[in-house]
């Protein structure tokens, strides 16, 4: 007599075997896709040779090695870096980040009535690359004594003096307005298209002072063509240790530095942003990279996303108050 297996038993056994067979497929289906899965693009909103561009290219190779994908730097200059910042903010491919200066991340929202992105909402901080104070320089013939002597002379000259900046709303413009407030100075603002035209005008006597990065002006100071008065940071900077700070010359609350940072679209998954922050933190923290940046005129800072977010918030408050008080607008 043939033994018969109950259909119900066959059904339960079959289902169990099928479930066991499908387990590996389900695990594969649920596993997160490897990231990055293609080339990573770094958008730089400034021309080739600018400090953000140089820094992005310094980071590209070690970041490519860390991520296992090529890293491509793409220049999209214009509007003081805002075009690149906007492209980064609106990127939806999950593989685009940006190297952005402090202006588009802090002061731009107050300078432009129709800024197409919100720095605090549309962009996520990844890592601070480096920071540097501006250097206050004047013609050599004007600085014959100490910084205090020069300031006293400038204060007595009232609006007979002029200072140059690389444009309304630029870091040099806003920083000098803060210095003027604290020290009681009245030099007139003259905007230029860049640093070299300012320096030419200064050596020609058309303007009498400016605030520019040390990498731009210190070679002329060392050559004896210009005199350095102070740095715009609250304390002395390792980039120019012989120059007095803002606190030392009487500008007790002024603490201005320019900086560049790696940012990502806020819509990029948190896990991907965390990996970028981790890898860039290692790269930027290495002795080799810190030395390269120092030689280019940039000092290392806390490069964590939290520190960068706090810096953005603090600088945004400072510039927002100043721009409102001075009624500075670019459109």
C-alpha cells in the first residue's frame, strides 16, 4: 500500500524551501547600493587659478583614492561664486559637491534680493578647507611709524583717503567697513575688478589702503613696495606672526577671516555626506595637506561639519547686521 503525503504538508514544506531559496535574493535586494557609483564632481564657482580652484584640485586626487572613483573639478565662475553655489545646491545626481568661499555662504543672502538658493537650507556643510585673515596694507611712504601712528594719521585725514576692494559686498569691503566703525576712520570706498588693479592704484597714489589676502600682498610687503599694518583676525595669525591683530590696534570686536569649504546639496543622503566628511577630514588633517595649504597662505582649522556650520552661523550674523546698517545692496 502506497503511503500518501498530505497535500497540506507538501504545501507547507514547499513554501518553506522556496522561502529559504529566496533569502539570498532578498538580502541582495535590500543591501544599499555602493556609493559613489560614478565620478564625483566638484563644482568651483570661481575661475581657474583662484584659491577655491587650487584647493579643489589639491583635494581631488586624494579624495579619488579614498572613494575609489574619479573626482572631476568643474569651474562655473560668476556672481562672486554664487553661480557655483547655486549649481551645487540644486544638484540631484547624488555625486556633486562644491568648493565655496565664505561670501556665498554668509553675506550673499543679504546682498542679493533674489538669491536663488538659501545657504543654510539648501547646502550641507562637509568640511572647512582653510581660513586666512586679510592683511591691511598701505603705501610704504604712508606708514613711517607704528600701526597706531598710521591709524592716528588716517583718522585725522577723514574722507580725504580712499580704500580699494575687489567689489561692493566683497570680504575686503565688508571687513574695512567694520574696521572703520571700530577705529573711527572715514576713507571712501573705491571698488575694483580684482586685487592687481587695487595694488597698481595704490602704488600710483589713487587709493591709500586695502584689505587683501596675505598671499596677494605679502610679496609686495617683503619687496618693500607696500607696508603691512595689521591682520583682520582678533588674534595674531601664524600666517603673518609679526603683524598686530585687530585687538592690538583697538578694533576689539572685529574678527574677520576669509575661508573656503566643501559643501554638498542638503538633499544628498546623510550617509554619503558623512563618508565625504570622514574622508576629507583625514585628508585635510594630514601633515602633508596642512603644509601645502600653509604655503599657499591658508591655516588649518577644525574641519568638522559641526564647526563649519557654527562658523557659517556666526559669520552670517555679523555680516547681516553690518549690511543692514550700511544699507549695502548689489541688486
